[in-house]
C-alpha cells in the first residue's frame, strides 16, 4: 500500500509500513496514516465526481458514508475485506430557534448519533475492525466510557471476532453497557476510571496478543475523518466558519484536523476559508482546555476527572499531541462548560424533538459561551457535531426533568377520572 504510518513528533517523523499494524512509534509518539503520495496524485475534480456518483448508492461499499471516501482512508484495501454496516450518512439538522438564541447567521447540527450503534465511533470502528481482521487478528481490545464498547461489540460480531472491553465499574451510561453486553462482547468492569482502563490497554494490549481499537489506533481515526468530508458534501462545499465538537480522548478533533489538512493539501480549499475547530470540554474534565490556555506549552493530567457527560469524562487524553496540532492548524479554540450548562443546553436541544446525549450537547453550551465572549461572531456559520444518540443516557435526562430547573418538564400522576384529567389539561 502507498500510504505509510508516520510519527507525528516533528523531531522524529519515523515511518513504518501500514501493514506493521503499530499504534505507537519507537519514540513513544503517536502515529498517523500518511497519505502524501496518494494526495500528490489525487486529481481532485475527478475524485469529487466519483464521490458524487457514489452518493446514494444502494450497495456496499459505496453506500457507506465512510467507505465512499476509501481512496483517502486505506488506499488499496480490498473491497471484499470491508466489514461495514453502511455507517455514516447521518443527517444535518437546522433548528431555527437555536440559531436565533445563539444569534449566529446559520447554525446546523450533524447528528452522528444516527450511526448503527448510536455514536460516531462506528465510523472509526468499521475501518479498524476491517483492518484488524485483514491483518489476521482474532480478538479486539478496548477501554471505553461506553460508546466505543457498543461499537466494537457490534463490529466484532459482524467480523466474527472476539471483543474484550474494559470499562469503569461505575458511571457508565446504561444504554451503552446494555448494548455491549447484549451484542455479545466480553465486558470487564474495572474498579477504576476510564483513564485506568486506557492505561492498561495502551501498555499491555499487544503483549496480550489483542488488537487495540481505541483512538490511539491511527487507522480508526481515518474513518472518523469522513464526518468532515460528508458534512462538506452535504453543505455543497459551502464552508462553515466554525465546527464545534466535544473533546474527551481527543481522537475526533485529531481526525477532523487531519481531514481538513488533507483537503487543503489536495487544493480543494484555501487556507483563508479553513473552518476553525472549537473543542468543548466539561469543566470537571478539562486537561486540554488548560493546555490551550497555556498555548500548549504544558500538558495536564487530571487524576479525578468528573462530569455528567460520561463520554468525555477523561483526565488523560491519549491524542493530546495530534489534537493540539489540529487546533493550531485550524486556528481553533478550546472552551470549557459546567455540567449545569451542558444539561441546560441538552434541555434546549432535546426540546427541538431529536436530542442527543449529554457530551454532544456540550457543543451547544460551548457555542453559547463562545458567542457571549465574542469569539464566535453574529455573522458566523456554525456546525455542531452531535456525537451520540439521545437514548444512550436516559438516567441523566430523566433526573434533569425531575429537578427544579426552569427548563425541567415534570410529568404529573393522576387518578383515572375525568375530573383529575381536566385539572391537568
Ligand atoms: C467518544 C465520544 C466523545 C469523545 O470523543 P473523543 O474522540 O474521545 O474526544 C464525545 N461524545 C460521544 C458521544 C462519544 O461517544
Ligand atoms: Zn517517533
């Protein structure tokens, strides 16, 4: 294959064959799939026409919103080895009330919760599981706050592989655990937080002979790049000024940065039009926000990360260095929001009738904050990425609506009589 694995540390830049299946460089740095050779040969106008033709195809791999872009994912990967559930193809919503409230020119939400298992993780998982199977791996391993677990459990089933999942024994949303269990993965509950699970997986995955599918795996991020390309196609290449997403382990922002960099290198967009990335973290789990405030001259580790948005309850983000590059390259920003702000934003978003899980709603909370501080302006076109499905975390939703928040929609209980019914109508 033409593309290779390359260390992201500028002081190193070692290269390895893609087939080596490595996750980390000898120097300990993160690796990424380097497509420079393919990009140099890509005739963009042609590729756009090919993409146009593939859009709306009825059969795999073109019907997948990930594999449609396969020329820049794993170029040369055999089509018949693709394990796909036709993931991607997610909707873009415009909720006009929210645009009015945020006072921006245009506001859209791309809903990655509409993937087969209810989160964007499926976009990365289809690629990493196809790849692992092709390399001859028999079993997959991950640490998860829940959505990776649901996704790997599903794709392992499609591939006929075993999946081992380490998740915190507490504080994982029920919707996600129930998927992992029901889909047949081996769920191992660890008395510790996500970071403790991740540390075990990153340090010992390969010595255990298991293929690690966390976002430390550079191949997984290749699939997640397609969120950006699919979005831009849906927008007919009308580029937004801002793309806002939640940040936990920082795999997604790294993938977004890479997707934008590659289409810039291919000459599709001018640097002056480059959408800026805004990563939103929860106040109680904000190591990347802190690093941003220090201009990325320092790195932070939070041993006790805590937030209601369990998908981003991460104190030691594994993709820090790639994510910092993505923020720098897109002149992006990192903001933090409180759990109250997240849940209020969720109430507003849910009320539009589609909704999303708490971590996703940090995007709207962050937008309101970045508008208030003037970093995002009234003339801006903004896209928020909703990362997970509304039904993933019903506990958080129902607890909020039983609280005394002015946005709570409390239900009432009555006796089965007309009198009582009339009283509440
Ligand atoms: C995994 C996940 C995130 C965090 O993404 P990272 O790539 O780890 O930063 C955010 N929201 C949801 C719903 C997720 O499942
Ligand atoms: Zn290196």
